[in-house]
C-alpha cells in the first residue's frame, strides 16, 4: 500500500511540474493574418453644426417689406449672431392651418389675374423676420408654424434646400 501511495504521489508531482512548465500562447507559432475585407461605404456627415427651431402661435403685426406694407412676425434669437451672419446659411419653412406640408420661404403664388402673394423672410443680428404680403397689401396668411434651420458653413451642394424633407433627411434631423 505504501508503494501505491508513493507511486501516486510521484505521478501527482510530475503532473504538477508539467503544469508549471507548460508553454504559454507566446511560445507558439503565429498564425497567418486573414485577408483584408472590402472597404465599407462612407457614412453620411452628421448634424452637429445644424440648429432647427420651431415657432408656433404667430401673431402678425403691421410692418414693411421693401417699402410695401406687409404683415410681419419678428423672432428674436441670439443664436443668429455675427458668426452665423458671416458664415452660415439660414433657411425658413412654414405650415398652413390644417396642413402637414412644410413650404419653403420665399414662397410666391401668382394668380391668373396678375395679383400675387408672397411669404418671405429676412434675418439680421439676433432677429429673423417673417413677412406676408399680396399685390393689394398685407396678406393674412394662415401660418400655424415656422421652422427655421441654421446651417454652419459647409459644402452641401448635393441637396435641394427648398425641400424640407430632403434637407431633414440629409442632415439627420428630427
């Protein structure tokens, strides 16, 4: 029995010694690198430099646009700073009462009679001004929402900015 125990302990010690002196992964041969896969498609630029703002509850006041009497709605926005005026693009859109369509500004509708309606905007330091006028004077436009977009200077020449949905998709906006 003693002989069996000594043999058993000898085998245990040999196994233990093998475990302590076995090779690790760094001692083995390196395998070959796999083939380089095809290059993926370029991703779309993000919208980190685009601001979108929505205004509702428009209350028109009487103003002038290019020397003509017009309805006017003034938005005060300190994001329209000198840097934006010098280097950015501002676009504006509007929705009419009961409509889910965004119309681009400047919007002009000529009638067969020769009369026309115009909804447009201007911007200056800290201010975005919306104007509505017709051939016969101020236009009582049924606008329910204004959405304007401030886009930092880039080269987005492939986009139709007069289409809000296309511009929204291009910049990944909500």
